[in-house]
């Protein structure tokens, strides 16, 4: 059971029947901010406010904005497809994502990161 910022109200991050809890809080690195392609590569545990600040540092806007932005994480935002206050203007979380890097249960890594929306 992956667990990040614990701001979800549906309880999907709470182990109920002996599941293993996997905390994502230490996966909190912003790997790259590329102003030329208007992209940012974040790990799942990056707090939303940290991603917004990293974008602002290179004069860009990360438009996802939520009441819990000081605690909620990018992984949780994507897993719940968060909307926020700017959803009508910029889209919801899935509209802001270009790719993923996924570790499967058997240890294989799927590298699905990209910088072009058309890929």
C-alpha cells in the first residue's frame, strides 16, 4: 500500500487487512527542471508546493493548486487525478503529466518518461 502525504479523504492510503505499507516520503527529489521544454521530472514523494516553487524559480507555472499543497505529494495527486482551483484553465493532474517511470512488483522498471506531449 503506497502512502505519501496522507491528505487523501477516501482512505486509499490506509492499510486495513495486513497490507505492507510503503512510505513514499523519501522519494522527494526533483530530478530535473527543463525550462526549454517546459517540463519537470519529480519523484512521487515531492510535495506539491515544492514543485510549484521549482517551476517558479525558472519563471514557469506549475498550475495544479490544492488546499493541501503544503503536504500533498505529486504521486498522490496523479493517483487520484487531482483537479484543484485551476482545473478549468489548465486541466487536471493527468493533463499535466507527460510520462511515468514505474517499478513493477517483480522489480522491472518501465521507463515511460518523455518531454513531448505528442509521444
